[in-house]
C-alpha cells in the first residue's frame, strides 16, 4: 500500500509539472472590443484570448506626449497606454509580439525593445478618438521627437495604425 501511495504522489507531481498552467480569468469587456491579444498569454478574458474595449484601455495608466510624425503636418498630441502595460495585463510571454491592423498589415516588435513609456497604444489624437479613416481606433506610436532612436525606418515601420490585434510568442 505504501508503494502505491508513493507512485500516486509521484505521478501527481509529474503531471502537475508538465501540464500547462491555467490562464487567470480577466474581466470581459462590456463595450465594443477594440483590441484582441492572442498567443502565449498567462491571462484570458475568454477562449484563450484577452479582449479589451476602449474603457479598459483608458482605465490603464495614461501616457500623453506631443510629437511630430512623418505622416502628419506639425506636432500632434497622442494619448494612450504603454504597450508594455498592455502586454503585462495580458501576461504576454515570448520574445516577439506581432501587431496586426484591420487590413491584416503585420509588423513584429521584439519585446526587449518595448520600453515602459514607448511605444504607446494611442487611442486619442489631439484629444479626439481616431476613426479607422484617421488611423484609428488604435495606433502604436513613439515619442519621435524625444530621441533619434525613435526616428529610424525600423521604428517607423513598427508604428502601425488601425491596430486591432496583438499576437504574443514566437
């Protein structure tokens, strides 16, 4: 009988170590979903993804900066949330995230190059929500005027507008 108990304990421990951890359940959005995160996530709202509405994004720590861009005339004020905070909220794992737009344009961003304040997932431009025709509803933007490291072709290519999906993992 003792031998049986030892085997049962060992089998239970091995199974527990090899089974994937269950994702932490996050609150479901109550408004229209504007961003869906998928892939290697430690959290979920339902069906192995994290979905966010505008109110959920706006409830996160807000970042506001004014910068010029290569796509707009003059300086523009952007309001949003750190991409790092969005990934942390979802428990995103992996070395790379893929950002996808409404038209399926895709860009990969190394997680190691995502800083606390840059880039942001902007949801307001000059204090107003952005329509899909106006590069919205979400746009990954950097404070381009803050540092020359944000004024490169690579960074510009990662500045994806009409963002609606992020996939985490390699």
